[in-house]
C-alpha cells in the first residue's frame, strides 16, 4: 500500500476541526463506521493491555438523555454516532492472564513462552506495582491515545468529529451505569458531518508556529 502523500496528509489535518454544529439529517455509512470502529480496536496501548471500553451511541433517546449532562451541547444529539471513551478503574490478575492468553493465541505461541512478559506486566499494573497506584489515571491517558487515533482516522474518511470534555462525569457515568461495570467516562467524541451553517468550519486555525513549539536537539 503506497503511503499517503505529505500534501494529502496536511490537507486532511487542515480540513479537520472541532465541529460545533453537525448536520442531524446525515448518518455515517455502515462501511465507513465499521472502519472507524476498527481504528479504535487497533489503537496502541501501554503493554498492549487496552484498558478501555468504547460505547457507541446512535439511539436518539439515549443521546437525548445524555445531553443535559453534557452542558446541553447540541453535538451530542445532532451527531451520527456518539463515542464515549471509558477507562477501566481497576485491573486484576484474571484480566492480565486473559490478555496473555489472547496474545499467545494470536502469535501461535504457548502461554508459557510469554511468562516473562506476563511477569513484567504484573509487576507494574497489579497490587504494589508502579502503575497500580495510579491505574485510573493511567487508563485515562491510554483512552486519549484512542481518541487521537479515532479523530485522525475519521478525518481521513472525511468524517467530522468534536472531542468533548464538557460533561458532568458523575451524572453521565450514572446515566450509563458505568460505575457498576468498573468504568469511567474520560472523554466524548461525537462523529458525523458538519452542518453547512457551522461558521467555524471555515475559520482559520489558530496555532503557535513550529518554531514556537518544536525544538530540534
């Protein structure tokens, strides 16, 4: 597969913006959405542990229930698909062992051959490990990696997105029954197609120059 040209890559990134108004009459085609879901699945994570769950909400009723918990922002109800990126709040040995078994099966290796890898993971994320003490925060950071990958994949498919931290966590978590599942909503990402009336679509991007934010050592 040939690489995307640098011109097309930068053009796509300049086209993308945090969509303020979606066209509620347009729905992302199933084939396109399937690819965007796969982009979430393919997101890299620390140790490959994937400490997340992605809730994809298309039900108008559910979106309407969530909107009051999201500062009444219209993107929540007008988007085609609303993605709630959730982080696991705890991790136990059973989860690690299931991951190791999955890795062994995917690579055609015996589980025993991955014992060293399993021990490294366990020493970090299970009781007493350096990550264990901050696991919810660590998992939230992993979810943001997924957000970035999803937004780029969407832009390449000419689908609009809007990352949103503007919501009331406790209320939204309770509405979706997340605490009972050991999950917490970290960030939302409505996806769909921009409204032709969204004045921000053509607004120039405001960014520091490369010389301001990048240093070569």
